């Protein structure tokens, strides 16, 4: 019976475990930092056993023993720990699946993984993941017909369904790691535009968000570039492309609010000695941004000095959102990890939870600017619009967890058997995953404009 170790029981782990539990041969060990979390997760999963394990522990002895005792490990912990997990898997000769990008630290383990004879499959989620499955398919089909992909655009976002978005002024709620969400707004990015590489520093990313539309979706959206898009011209084998952009979607207005938080220093990740329990939120905002005082008028004056607002109405909107978060309040804050980012993260997580009866939304759209051999030009569009189930599985969990579960089963079944560090950039990986994913109802709808 294949033995699977699942590291993490967070937002997206459920559908992955449920998919693997469909196979009566599979047994699952779910490892969390606390017994309560592991036991609660396992209570609804057949043949699942809880395990207390801290992947972040300096001593990796327990991690290595747990990994070695299984045939495959699924790493759904924060991406910074993936390399540690893979190192343990190399020692234990255990296959690995993650839903994260291949980092330099992971890529550096390729030779060791090949020597150990293990498959390490990454980017097996939504974005990255489902996006690759359709990009490879559509690009291969265009090339097979003699066409060229001159432009590639990807937009993907996770947010509340429109009817649930108006319950807070940020129009956002957390369907995955709140810390990961906030940090994603600080990533530096680069993309290819009309043959030139455009680079954006992380501190400037939110200010570069642009209005965009998704076919058939009537609500105002904005898109900002997601990490480094440039290598995907090579990954997707489209050397003819002059534009390659992968972006993240948010409801209009959210990036401007995040840009203001960045200007104020609230997304700083370094430990602040002055940030201690007992400070008020207003005092912390004063220290973070260098205001002359902690009264609201002094804070607002400093914010207006630091931030550029296109209109008085936009200024008032963002200030109102800050009041809603409590950044001007006399309430005592509780410090998390000694950083402004983590302290704010805990606050937002409490304020921006999904309530009973609410549902989330995943939007993904790919656009291909195609030039055919006869000179004709077309735009191929592939769209995914997936809603969560109120009181049940979120769209985020389903679109990340199900592809991850499928990828794990394909590794266990030997469909993916080439040792080393991999991502689904070829038909060898994309076709088997996509065919099973289509059977789960998770598919992009394609059409030609």
C-alpha cells in the first residue's frame, strides 16, 4: 500500500488528501506542528494518521525519519522549507510533489535527486500548475498547424465572489496563506513587452497595476505582473513571442491600497525592536511611517506626503480603508513575530475571513496572439471561472489541491518516473494531468476571437 506523507493541513490540503483517499490502496500520514490540527484534518479522511512534526525545526532528524518512512511526500508548507524537505527526501529516496515554483535552491538539488532516483515534481497547483497544462496544449496545437504565438498573456486571481466582496472596503478575503498573499505584493517582476524586457522593483509593483477585463466577467479588475515572466518564452518553447506577461488579478482599487501600505512601511519583514505589545495601532503607524504624532490628523498628513493619490475621492477611499483596518485607532496591538508585516497579517486575517454562506472565486484567462502561415492573425482565449461551495470546499482549495493530488497519484503509479527536479512544461507531464483534471470539471474554456 503506497504510503504518502502530507506536510501541512492548511487552506488547500483537503481536496488533495480527498483525491488520494479515493484510491483504497493509499495510506496517508498528515504532519502538522500541533496534534489538534493533524487530528482534526484526519478525522474526515479515510486511512489517514496524524503526526506532530515541525518542518521549521533546526534539527531535521524527525523530518528525515518521517520522509524516509513514506513512498511520497507532499510539501504544502511555506515554499522556504521545500528545499529542506527535498534534501530529506533525497536521503530517504522518497518522491516529492509541491505546488510551488522551482526556486534556485530546489533546482540546485537536481543532480542529487537524479542520483537518488526520486521524482521531484513542482508547480502542480493552480498558478503555477493548471496554467502550464493549457499553455503547453494550446501552443503545441498552434505550432502543429504551422502558426506562431507572437503574444502570450496570463491573468489569474483568487478573491471573493462578487456578491461577497462588498462586505469590506478592500474587496478581498483570504482563501490561502495570508502571509503569502501579502508577500506576493512585494515580489519584483519582469516581463517581455514588444521584444524588450521590463523590470519592476517589488516596492513599485502595486503602483504598476493596470485595469483589465476577463471575458464574460463584468466587474472591474486590475492586473499586476507576477514574478519573472521572461523565462516562460523558453519554458513554453515560443521563441517567436515578442510579448510574454504573466499577471495577478485583484478587484480594482486593491493594488492602490497595498501600494499605500508599502509606502507606510506596514509590509516590512524585518524585526523592529520598538514594536512591542502595548503599543496602539496609531502609535505603530506613526513609528512605521515617521509621522510627527499618533493622532489621526498627523498620520493623515504624513500619508498624504508619502503617497500619491490620483484624486481626492481615491485618497478618501484609501484613508477610509485604513480606518477600517484600525491603523489610526487607540486599540492595543498584539505583536506577531516582531515584524510589522506579521502583525498586520494577523489583524487582516481576523478581519477578512470568509463568513458562513460566502464563496470565493478563481479567475484565470490566457490570451494567445497567433500569426498563421498565411499571415492571418487571431487571438485564442482560454478561461477558467471557478466558484467555491458555500460551507464547503473553496475554489482555491479545489483548483490547487486537486491537480496536486492527481500529480501525486501519477507519480505513485509510475506514469511520471524520470528522476530529478521537474515542472509540467511538456506534454509528458501536462497531458496526463490535464486529462484527469478535465474529468474533475476543472478545465479552461477555449475560443477564438
